[in-house]
C-alpha cells in the first residue's frame, strides 16, 4: 500500500474512535445564568463566622445559587465562588457545599469536587472550574462583584 492509502485508513479509524467517544456520554455543561453581583460585607462581623481568619469560609446570599467566600492564606485576600455547579447549574440539586474537611467543595447532584483554594475541579463529571467573582478587601469591608 502507498502512504496515501495508509494515512487515509488511519484517518478513518481515528475519526471513528473520536466520533464514538464524543457520542458516548452527553456533557451538559450549560452556562450559569448571569445574576448581577455587587455587595460588601464586614469579614470581622460575627455574622460571617470568623471569616477574617485565614482558611475560614462562609456562605452568603447572592449570585445564582449563593456564594462561598473563602479567606486565603494571603493576608487580606478572599475568593468568592458561585454555588451553582458548573456541570449542570440548572439542576435543582446542583448547589455546592463545603465538605467537613474545609478543603473540598462538592456538588450535591453530580458529586463533582473542587478545591476551595483555587476553585479547580479534580473529580466528577464537571469539566470547568468554579465560577469566581471579583473581590476587593479595603481593610474593613470585602467587596464582591462581577
């Protein structure tokens, strides 16, 4: 056989493999609906459960299904994540919760798991990392927005 025929056969075989892989299990991965976010909280307030201590986190209202605010190990740096799972945000049970270890954020529906330190996905069917909101801490108030 000549090189063109071999390449054509390889192309057809590989195309079939990729086509089967993409048709096997459907990925949902819808976009999280946009909700305007612009608020401030005082992390020193007892209402936020010692959010001023590095490593602590709190649930707050806002966003599509709520927001998780996490105090990083860097002084004055906070991260804010949407609580809707990026895998299927429209699913009623797809709200994210922080596990008891305070390191893992888990979806109640698809069981995807994410790291609280950066929002990256490391287990489950989700492909995307957590949706993150902008934060700015002025020394007294933490401003969260999109």
